């Protein structure tokens, strides 16, 4: 449920979601990209963390982006906070 909300939030923001969309193949981990290159995504992850949103920049074998994950302690408000923080990066 939270993973679906996270993916929908990212898609609403028109961000590229790299993780598989199929629920049966998916975990709570979602890899996505903001516009730009590797450095832009790294800096976005740093800025998100400075706003209290726990994400990390990841990359290997030519695949890179920002990793967010939702698990049992997370709530809808956490997904909304990520969306608001991502909107704030555009300002």
C-alpha cells in the first residue's frame, strides 16, 4: 500500500521510477531519478536528507538514482513528506 503510494507520488511529479512496477516483484525499495545526471541526483539526495527525508544516492553498473524505501514503521505522511521535499527542490 505505501509502496504504491510512493510510486504514484513520484509519477505525479513526473520523475523516472526505475524499480519494477509489478507488486509481486517489488520490495519496499524504490529507485527513482530527478532530472539531470548522476551528480544532480546525488545532490538532490543530500538536500532531501537535510530536510529530514531519509533517502540515499545509489549507483552501480550504469544504473543510478535515489533510493527511497517504505516499510512497516512508515506512514502515508512519510510519503507525503517526500513529495513535498521533492517539490521544494524545484523552488
